[in-house]
C-alpha cells in the first residue's frame, strides 16, 4: 500500500509504547555491529526510554495516514542540542523518513547540533554526513561524549560524534 500524507509532529505521551517498539525494531540493525558487551535485548527498555524523556529528550515522529514510521529525539544541553535516538521502522527504511525528521529538527536551530552514534554503524555515519554533519576529531569526541552524554566509558570508546556546520570545536 502506498503511503501518503506524511506529517512530522511532537510525539504524545500516549505514544510511549510506539516509540519503544520503533526503537527496538530498528535497533536490531546494530546487533552484530556494536560491541557484544553493549548489546542487549530489548536494546532500550521502557524504563530507559522514560529516563531519556525525563532527562529532556523530546521525541518527534513522522507519520503517514497509516502509522508512525520513525522517531527522532532532540535534547537541549545548554550550548548545544543533541539529536538522540533516531530510528525508522524496518519496513519504512529508504523512504526518506530519517532525512525528513533530521531536517525538521535542524530547522530554526541557533545552537550547534551534535550526534553520537556507534563507530561501527557505518550506515548511520554516512547518513549524517550526507545531511551535512562531519565526524569530530577523536580527542574532541571523547571530551564531548563525557560532557554531553551520560554513557559508560566503554560506550565512549566505541562511539563517534558528528557535528553540524555551526559547531566550532569549543
């Protein structure tokens, strides 16, 4: 069935289960790409998702006339914004969902935007580079991951940070 009438909007509290489902459906792509000691199922528990929301991640979704196709969060971290938890349903990949969400969240942002992802998630890095982000130098990545993200040291070692053109490296 052809999808029509797409719309991006802020997710509703009542859609927490749908966000959870999309994250865990889509994240299966990471299963054999990230360090085995960082993989778990579900990839993000409902409690972890709620913690992210409580910590200021605001989720947006792209929906069509049938259902929500993808979600992406944005988090204000004082001098930067972070793109967090960008996931597209497996059956909606390669339809421009992620790009539309990313452009929507970038629109009208005055602060630099940073994105963290797994270093071995080559497809994710290429996606962000295609949308104007660049990989930050390794030592700067470590500093940024420790400053803006609450992640374990092992994840810092195995992640990269991408930045938009507004980021000046300070």
